[in-house]
């Protein structure tokens, strides 16, 4: 079976910042997208949370969640296999990806219940 | 095999000779030439001593505030003076004490902890110190002149704008703080590169002391977090001095933009202050628990998470400005999220205490005080993250109390622990337990008396920044108790300072490694020599002194690397960032007047701008730039640095003979800060475009497309040519290098000319519209970078002609190439954002 990520990549120091960078980009896209959409074409407040804007931002959130989950799994697999410094980096990377994924889920949760521009 | 007395005395003589040799190369000059010192130990101590002076001044301001608020209807201070005092208290404590003090500690300790002799850019350390000192003096002088800023330490517009603050107070703040931030950025850049590239051989990232992890995160956060405020300060000063309406609604600006830029800096700032302090805790606590910290990897993860998430919270300072509920929910959730890494660290510390055998020495008292106060501050932080509660207590003393619980608990208490702990390293003497314990208890009780009570004052509705109150409000008793607590805390701090002063003369001489620590700094003599390590050890463990208590003696005997200074160079070892594997020998510049002279010229710029003498400011700026260029000239194979010669090491080589020395990393990290500034500018552009209520985009872009593309094409051509020459240099070919570099510089000049024509032809009206004002700043930004790229390429051409750059000395063009790549990217992004995008989607958003 092919590994989700090559061995070296999972232990690469960039894993320390990759997950949280993805979180940051998602967060900027979420807040920026919401702000621009609300300035340009705000949905009617009567629609509640069931708007196209919430849907698009929700899909972005799910996609980000999927990507972070995949990265976390790849690092975790490598951490079990490796030893020494590479194991440390891979395990740390897995933890950071998992935290980033949890952060995406937690911060993105209000999309389900709140109207976007009220 | 046992050593004979004869060989032992021979070894001692050899060690003595080595120390004399190293002392001759690394010694600090005395008298006037002490101003040229670039050594990290001396400069770290200067940073801390200066920070301590500002702390005392800020503390006096705090006591003035508490004296004023102790009783209702006080007329102790006039309202105007009170607002100046309150603003300056916050400003001094945040910008002139907390950050520089922690930077000073890091500058002093990091090389000693990671097993090296100095930071990688010693002149930058000195430059940073002088900028801090001059900026601090300029800023504080405003209070003496009764012209201090009075709009609060966050300088919200429009209160701080020319209309509502017509005096020079806001200018003092904006110019002084920007000057001081140059210092912070200098420290951020060089601490990052030093930690990544000069650790002891074998000290891979996963073996690095936790304190270095914390400082690495702090340094990178400074690099990314400070530029938004620098941009905000530049824009606000331009608005005040020249009338460019970035924050004025009628001109198409928006005052809320200032809040965004300020808090983009301001919230990470809290963690920039907290992280090094937490680093002190994570260093000291295992020493006094007598065991390694529990969950090293978890703590590292918590540090990285804090570094990122803290940038995603800034809007929680703006919950009441009118943003959509959904956006508030995002920031509320993110604010709760940041409690997780803090909790991870607290559980790691508690577990370490639980599993160890804690000794209740004086530093541990301060650590316990920190744990109690900071946990309380963290809990009120989670309360404030909840939007409805936040709205209720917004702008009340509850927020002031929370802020002090987080900052004093999270920074001052660990700092005190660290000062007591590392004092024997600095002075060779132990502090007094009795005085220290009195100092701690008075500070701890006084602090809680002041600020615990202040939570209730806030819940009763007392707003912050009011100079007095009516007795009918029912706040009298609470304020009186807070004021008594404040003076009690001052007595505690005075006790600590008394101990500090007395211990230099009366303190018991410190034994080697007096606390039984595990980190490398305690392998040194107390106080350490200017070169720290006589020889540089290999370190393959997180606890070098616990595993080899004799390491200090081995180092002093010269049994490890670089035990030779007969060549006269200041040398240290450079390694791979990840593994710590040895790569090169780094040669450092020695004492120099340039840092002081350049900082003094920038101080003249600052003062000239304050008094609106713009021609003088321009001249002083040009002189400062020339000095900095001359400074850069004395590098590499220049005779003042490391001339080519026979006594050069071959394996590993000197860094200036390689393609990737630490200077390249320094440029890279500096460009990261530059990029953060640029992204903040882009954010401002798009923010005003989409949000500002009276933003006006012209129907037709004022930027000429042919000139826009032509300027970019000239620079692109130069950048591609430079890359080609670099490839040739890596292959060992340097034929015609000087000519090529001059030609590349000429293309940079053409880029500049076309850019200037673009600006000229645009006929902008920057005082009439925020649109034109942003265009002007954007174009000036890219022109300044184009000018610098061209000048540096020209200087490289001159150095190549003089034999200071070539196939054997390929390093410097690699450094300059980074700037060219940056400018190439930035120019085209800016061209797209300012010139092309409005054409494509129109201005009617």
C-alpha cells in the first residue's frame, strides 16, 4: 500500500507550521469571505443560517477539515514507524494537525446556527 | 589512566593561554569606546538595566494614577495630566519595559543556553539597543514637556487624530514607538537566526532547551506581529502631518482600520510577552522539581499553537464596534481555543511538580505566585471571550484588572523568578533569601489587593480612563483598597530592587551551578567571560549538565571545538537548523561605531519629524542610510571582517566562503517582517475598498498600464539575470561578474525611473481621497525596495571588481538575490491589486 506522504515529508520541520498555516489561511478566508460577501451582497436576515454564503463557507470548512485530517493521519503513521528526531517531528506534526482540525471544527461550528450578516 | 602532576600543570598553562587569546579577541573596550561594544552579554544587560529604569518610571506613573483614584472627587491631577499619565503608564510598561526586558534576557541567555559565543549579528544587537534607548528617551521626554500622548496606550482614532489631539502628543507616540519597534524587530530577526543556525553541534531541534523554543516562537511572532502596528503608525502619522485621510470617513478612510491594525499587533503582543515568561517557568520548574519536564513534546506543540492562534483573536478587542454576529462567534471561539495550549503547559508544569521533589527556593515562590495569578487571569480571559459578557464589561475596570492579571501574573512574576535564578550567573553572588521572600509576599499580596478588588469595581460599572468619580457611584472603598494594594506592591518591588543592589556587595559568593541546573549556561564561570565558551561542546541531550557535571571544566580546558583564537577572528560554529549538524565556521564582526552612529541619525530623523523640520529629517535619513550601507560594506572578505588568508579553516569553511551563511537567513527573516508589513498594507487597501462608508474608486485607474508593466518588466529582467549569475557562481564561474552585477543594478535603476514616472503621471490627490493616499504609499513602498535592490546590486558589482565577491566568495550575491526575489513578487502583487484589479472588477464595490 502506498504511504499517504513520503517518509521524509512526514518528519520534515515544515510539519510544525503546515497545519496551523492551513488553519490561519482558512480563518482569513472565512472572516474575509464573510466580510466581503456581507459588504457586497448580504443575504436577507430572514433566511437565518440557511444561506448560500453559509453553505459555501461550510463546504470550505469541511474541505479544510478533510485536508488536515489526512495530514494528521499521514504524520501519525510515520510517527509509529520512525525513531528519534523524525519520530519526534512526525508526532509533533500529527498533534498540531489534529489541533488545527479541531480548531477548524470548533470555530466553524457557528456557521450551522447563525445568520451571516446580522 | 591517571594524569601526572606535570601534564596537569601543562594543561592548566595551555588553558590559561587559550583564555588570554580569547580574551584579547573578545574583550569589551573601556571608556568612550565602550559605546562600540557589540557583545551579547553586555548588550543584554544594558537592555535589562534600561528596561528596569523604564519599569520604575512606569511604576511611578501607576502610583500617581492610584493616588488620584484613591478617593472620590480628587483634584490631585488635572484631567489632561491624568490622561497623559495613564497613557504613558500603559505605553511605557508595554513598549519600553515588557518587550525590551524580555528581549534583553533572551539576548543575554540564548547564546549561553545553545552553546555558542554570541548572536549572529552582533552589530544589529547594538543597533537595536541604541534605537530602543533613543526611542524611549524621545517618548518619555514628552511627559517631562507636558506634551505626552493622552489617547490611551492603543491610540484609537479619531481621538488620536489631528482634529481631536492637535498637540504633538500623538506624534511622540507614533514616532517614538516606531523607533522602538525597529529595536524589537532587530532582536526578533537575529534571535530567530541564532537559534536556528548556531546551536551547539548535535543539538537537534528535539534536544533544544525549552527556553530556546519559547524565544524562537516569540522572535518569529515579533517579526510577523509588529509590522501591522508600524504600518498603522506610519499611516496615522501621515494623516496627522500631511493630511492623508486613511482613518477619516469623509476622505474615504475608516477609523476602524486603525483598530484592526493595532490589535493585529496588540493581541499577539500579549503572547509575545507571555511566551518568554512561560519559557522561564519551563526552565526553572524542572530544576527545582529535580526531574525533566513532563511532556516536552506537548509543551513544544503548545508553544507553536499559541504562536499561531494568538494571531486569530484580534477582533475580540472589537466586539462592540459593530461586526456581524457570525464573525463575532468565529473570534469568540478562537479566543477560547487559545486557552488549550496554555492549559497544556499548566498541566505539564503541575505534573512535573507532582512527579518531582520540589525545593521551595526563592525562584519557586515567584513561580507559584505566577501559577495562581495567571490561571485567574486566564479564566477571566475566557469570560471576556464570551460576547455577551464582553459587551457588559467593555471599557470597565474589569478589563483593566484582567489585563494586569495576565500581564503582571504572566510576565512580571516569572521574570522575577528568572532574575533571582540567573542573578548568580551575572554577578557571581547569591541573592538574599530573607529580603527576597519579603519582596515576594509584599508584591503578591499587594498585587491581589489591587487587582482582585478592581474586578468588582469594574463589575459595578466603573469605566476605565476616567480621572475621578462621584462618591454616589459606590466605588469609594474598592478604589481605596486598590490604591493601598498598589502601594504595598510598590514596597515589595522596592524590596526586590534593594536585594538586587545589595547582593552585588554583600551576597554570598555563588558556587558553580548553584541551583543544580541542567542547561549549558551553568557550565560557564560566574560571571561568564565575553566569549562564553573557551571551546564549543557537542551536545546530544536535553540535560547536558545533569548527564555530564564535569562539562564546564572540559569546556574551560579547551577540550572541545574552536579552542583557538590565534587568527584574531571572533568565531562560532554554524549548524543545520534541523539536525544541528556542523556546516561552517561563522566569523563575527567586532566592536563598531556604526550601530550607534546610525541609530543617532535615526533619532535625529525622529526629532526632526516631531518638530516638522522635514528637510533636516530627509538629510538625517540619507546619512543614516549611507552609514548602514557602509556597515554592510565591512563584511565577508573585507579586511575589517575576515580577509582571505592562509589561516582559514577548510573543513568546515568560513561562512562567507559558502553559499548559505547565516546572513542569508537573516535577510530571509527580515523579509518575513517586510512581507507582514506589505500584507498589512494590502489588507488596508481591501478593507477600505470593501468597508469604508465613503470610499471612492475612480472610474478609470490613474496608474498608466504601459508604465506599470514596463517597470515590472525591467525589474523581472534584472532578477532573471541575477539568478543566472548565481547559478554560474555555484558552478564556480565568475567571469564578467562585476560587469553583470552593474548591468543588473542598471536594470534596477530603469525600474526605479519607470516607477517614478508612473507615480508622476498618476497625478494623485492623496490628501483628498484615501484611495489615492493608499496608492501613493503602495507605490512609494515598492519604489523604496526597487531603489534598495538596485543599490545593493551595484555595491555587489563594486565588491566583485575589488575581489571581495567571486567564485571563492559567493555568499553576498545570494543574500542580495533574496531581496530581488521579494521585490519581484511584491511588485507584481501590488501592480495586480492596485493597478489591474480595479480595472477588471470596477470600483463600485
